[in-house]
C-alpha cells in the first residue's frame, strides 16, 4: 500500500498506550513498547484527520521525510 497509514499501539486486551504512529509501511515503525503491538487503523483518512487537527501537518511531513512519525496523546 502506497499511502500514509495510522498505527495505534495496543496491548493484548485492547488497552492503548497513548502512542500513535503514521507511516507508509509497518516495517518502518519503531519497536512498540513492551507488552504492546502496532495495530493499523483501517478507516484512517489523512485528509479527514487534517481537517480535525491542523497540527498533524508537521507530523505527516515528518512521516514523509523519515518514513514514520510517532506522537503520544
């Protein structure tokens, strides 16, 4: 897949760490925190996310430049 994707760091029982990553492929992601895995958000739309949060523009630019970007919420 050749588009920006959103990954959410989650534990085995669905608990979320608060970290979200944006990348073009999962192999570009940094290792997840202990006891968690990166889960792709299938309904992610970069355009819709930007409309909700204009601050993601810099995050998306970092993902394009570095291959990924991680934010903690």
